[in-house]
C-alpha cells in the first residue's frame, strides 16, 4: 500500500518537533489521532519510524532515511497543486494563435511580447492564415484564438481590441491625395482595386452595402489577394482602394492614405465558445488591457 500524503505530513511534523504532543498541537489534531496515524503509517511501510520514550519521539535509523524522501514527496505534491492552480488561471500551457496577415505587422508583436513578459511559461504558437482557413481552423479546434476582422460567421465569440480609421488609398500624385478627409462617394468615378470576392464573402457583402449607401457600384479593374498586392497596384496607378490606417506601415511610398469620414474597422480576438483552454481567457484579458493602454496600430 502507498502511504497517504496526510500521513507523510504527520510523520514530518513529529520528526521536526521530536514530540507527538507538540506536533499534534501544531497540526491542530488530537495527540491520540496523530499517534494512531503514525502507527498506521508504520504498519503500511512495514518499518518502525520512531522510538517513543519519556524524552519524546526519536527517529529510528530507517526513519532518518525515510524523512528526506517524505519531504520530497510532500514538496512535489505542493508543486503539483501549485502547477494545477497556474494552469487553471491560464498562466501556463499553450495557445495556438492564428492571425490575418493584415494584423501581423502592428497587432501581433505587442500582444505576443506582452504574453511572454507576463507569463513566460505560457507558450504561444502563431500561424498566419487567410480568413476562410482561419475560421475553419477555429471551428475545427485546430486554433484556439484568432486575430481577425469582422464580420465572420455565427457560433464564434469575439472581443474587440481596437477600432481604427478606414482610409481611401490613392496614388501619391492623385488630385485628392492632399485632402484631409474624403467621402466614399468622392471616389465613385475612380477605377478600383479590391480583393477577390472569393476571399471572404461576408466582407464583400459589407463592401457592397457601403458602396450602395454611397450611391455607386465600384468599377473594379483588378483584384489582388493581399494588402501588399493592393498597395502595389495603387502605387502603380492602376486604381484606388480602401484599407485600414494601420496598413500604411506596409508601404510608405507611392501611396497616400486619406481618412474616409465616419468609416471605421474593428480588429477582434475570436475563439470558439466550447474551447476550455484557460489560457484563452488569459490572453484575451491581457490583450484587452494592452489595447486600452496602448495605440496598438502604432505599437508593432
């Protein structure tokens, strides 16, 4: 039989105090109960641990050898309980974080850096994915968290980290490039470059609504799958597009970013409600606090 942890604690207490009376007082139990538990422990081990006498309880030679082993077992048990507590609080473990390329340059670095500084035993594995793969990965359990933009699909939970301006992106020499702000309707006659509709239909339905509200259907002359591709087409004079202000960090020459009045975009942390990984909550709370204290569009 294997001794109980309680019995090992009692044994160590008696060994430290060299007295059943003092050990019982320190443990807040009756001396008779303590003596009985030590007897049970000795029977379980098949060895006498103490010499009991008028001068107190003295460890036998076997007891002397057993004492450091008992202390090690108790210390390991305490470590296990402490580790469990850290795991429950989401301070250790691992999280699989997926992100859109458009968030990587400014939002991913400060969030991951903050996690590493605050919770060095919490491993964050990152992966870049297009929006459709990102959503599928969350729903299938391949990812725990995502940095992305709405709208997505039903059945996911999210928390907004930041809201930023959406800008018209124009060739640097465009006549409207020097304006302080623009209305979307100001660009009705322009050629447009946009992402493929197949990239994420929910986004494009939102774009359709915005253009319809501005009174026009954009004349799309070319499409590119990435923000970098769109910026390159704008810089080449192929057309104009519409991107978040933070996208400016991806290309600082050949293009002009002009805020579109009243147009904003959200960046969110997204997860599957059934995900029971406590570290998801830890990173979500940490990123939320970081976003409240820092301009994350400039922090990367």
